[in-house]
C-alpha cells in the first residue's frame, strides 16, 4: 500500500494527523506530510493510513494498493 499526497489540494485541516498521528503531520507551512519518504505503508499501519486519508475533506490523500 502506498499513500499519494496531493499537496496542491491540502488546506491544512489536520484531520489526517488526528486520525493517524504516527503517519500524518503538517509541516511548517501547514501542508500534510507523510511519515515515510517513499510513501510505502508498513503492513501494520495500513488501516491507520486508510483512515487518515479517508477523513481528508479535500481529498488531498489517496491510498493505493500495490498489485
């Protein structure tokens, strides 16, 4: 599973970080960041990654399942 961050859509609501604080945060400019630079989600964090992406009101986060 990978997380795609669409920075241009992010409005800094921070709901993703509230839902999954180990994975999502806001940078100094108020935009979402993801804990892993390669955007790969460790298997034990997949549920949290999906939950955090799912609460974004502007769809700035997308979860992609690796095939």
